[in-house]
């Protein structure tokens, strides 16, 4: 088995920006598979880790999603707000606390027992964030508020309760193009948590 610590030697880490997140220029030596060393430069962006949850109602066959404006997607030509799973940055919270808080703020539901399903890197070529992905059962009696997020954080969130089959179809026709949401919907489908 390869010891990757013997294949990477960090040379320099330069802070380029420290605004919402930290952008670094990283210079390191990498030992290639043939044994030769190569100096490489990569920029990495660190804004901390996050968590996302897909609430699903097995009795009614529905899922809860949100719709919100995302400036980076808009810049790339996606003119409509994105349809996504509820998510947020961990900040000082553990993933379970974070996702329960985000579900109350964004969706207006109290989730009792979220289940972590995976912790992927979402863009490992440049972003160091790992995203803790959860699913959680919900029912209408779990509604404790209206959701919508916090205006002072720039959030203007619409809550969507959709039949699961429709949400899956929205992946196929491009209406859902957010990676974390696709992963969570496909997880629910693969595990048979809801009928298609």
C-alpha cells in the first residue's frame, strides 16, 4: 500500500484571499508513479465543511426541497433559481446539529433522526470542503415554521414539497442540476426508501 505522505512535500502555502472563505496558492512536490518528482502549483478554496439533508415522507411519497437564487450558477448562464436539498456550512456545529438547524430555518420542519449516508468531496480539484449528506423521515406534523431562511444572511428560499417521482424526473430533464441533491435523490431511489 502506498504511503501518500511520502509522495507529497509541501513547499509553500500563500494566502491569496481571506474573505468569506480562504483562497490559497499551494506549491508542492509530488512523486509520480515512476518515482520522479514534479513541482506542482494548485489553488485551493476553503470555506469549511457543510451538511445537506433530504427529508422524505414514506407515507405520502414526497420529498422536501428548496429553490433559491445562486449567483455562481447565474454567472454560468443558469437563469432560474436552483432546486436543491436543504444545506448549510457547519461553522462551529457538528453535522447533525447543523442539518437540524438548517431544516428548521430553511424548510420549517423539525427533523428527529437524520441518517448520514455519505461524506463526499464535491469538487476535489480545487475545493477542500467535504459535505455530510443526510436523509431524514418527515411528516406534516413535523412542520414547526414556514422556512424560507434568514433575510439577514441573504436567503430568499422557497420550500418545495414534491412527489418523489417528479423530483427524479427533474434530474432527467435538467430542472435539478445540483450535485448534492442528485446524490441524495438517487440514494433514496437506490435504497428503496420511496417508491418511484
